[in-house]
C-alpha cells in the first residue's frame, strides 16, 4: 500500500510540474506576441474575446499568481506568509492544470494509436 501512495504522489508532483511548465509556455508566448506581462484582464470585447480570456487565464494563471507574489514580496515588502499563500495557490492551480494537460495528451495519444 505504501508503494501505491508514493507512486501517486510522484504522479501528482509530475502533474504540478507539467502544469507550471504549460503555464510558463502560455505566458511566455503571450509576452512574445504582445510585449506585455501576462495578467488577469480582458483580452478584448465580445464573446470570442471572453472565451479567449477565460482559456488564457486558466492556462497561465499559476505564473501570473507567482509573478505577483514575487513582485509584492520584493517591492512592497509584504510578509512572507503572503508569498507562501501565493505559492500554495499557484502550486494547487498547477496541479489541476497539469492533470488536465496530461489527460488531454493521453486522450490524443489514445485516439491516434
């Protein structure tokens, strides 16, 4: 039973890393295309822009949260607990995102094979 729990924790850690990498790639691509830092804001007006904003924020959220936590810790000298809360939120978001990304990758793999 211990090996199963350990294996599941490794998969969860892997999902967290995959989620944070996916968020980093998304926010880096946004910065490359617009020369602006990724942030939680509307990317335009209309229904398509709203859907695009939702998907973009869902994909790049962990990086935006960590960037904000680091910036407020360095510049505004907020207490360390606020940085820890931001890091925890980003980690949990990364895990959820990573599980979704891995599920999509496995579904595409199974549909091709």
